[in-house]
């Protein structure tokens, strides 16, 4: 089993990277919150040196090994708790980490189902299961410092609110859907300055 990986960043794909270690290229899936840290890193045989804490998953039903990478052991530990929730497997949990771990943990401890429903792939039923399973167990993660990678300060609250309002009032999306779409767009393109640019990125991502 692989629990830690250190090597050269050989390749970057949309949702994963290939790390070259000991002459072997390891494909590692990255949760949404981890991807921004890799945007500016150099790839290739002489790519940037990287270190990842690895969640390794392989079962009889899923014989192909799945490696999911995290920058910190606390992120990995929280992920390991999240996959103990019924109906949330590693792939679903990876997708759901579209918000800072500390914010998700606070929502669980405060029983804020509405915030949990704003996570990618998490509906009302799964949000309730997360709270029922993890409430009282994730307090320490709520104290983790926020990196600000998910919603950069460079993109003003007024810009985000304007785009969300258009998505809800004019295009018929629910507020939860609109928040998810905007959050994903900001992860792909931090620092967007105008509502027009953000709106363009929202729909570029949805079409992709």
C-alpha cells in the first residue's frame, strides 16, 4: 500500500497528476481543494519536486488501484473519515472536497446541512448522513487554517453575488447549484475581476 509519494511532477491533467518516483509514473487523483497548488508547477522529467500524502484504495470490486493525493496529513485524515459515511466512496468524497476542510468540518459540527448540500455531488440525503456519522468527531479539523484557495479574496463578494443572482433568477438554477458552479469556476480561474469573466468561466466549465 502507498501512503506517501515524493518525486518529480511529470504531468498535469484536469483532475490528476503523474508523479515520477524511482522511474515509475504514479497517477494521483487530486481533490478540488488540492489542485490550485499545482497550477504553476513545472512538469516533465525535470519537473518540480512534490510530496503527497496518499489515500490508497483497491478492492475486489475495484481492482484498479486508486491513489488520491493530499498536501497535508490532516486533509487526508479528514478524507478517511468522510469515506466512512454510507454511500460516499473515495471518488465521491474526492469530488465533494470542493471547499476548505475547516469549513466542511464546522458545518458538520454545527449541523449545517445547507452548506454540506452545496458541496459537489452532495444532496439532502447524503448531507444528513454526513452529519449523523461525523458530528462530534471532526472538531479539530474545524480549527485548521483556511488557505483561501477556494474563494480568493481577489474576486470580490459583489462579483460572486451578481453571477449567482443571474444563475438563479434568470437561468433557473437553484441557489445551491449556482454556488457550486461559481466555486468551481473560481478554483479553475482564481482572481477573476469582473462578473462577465466569472460568468464566462462558469459556463466554460459546465460545457467541459
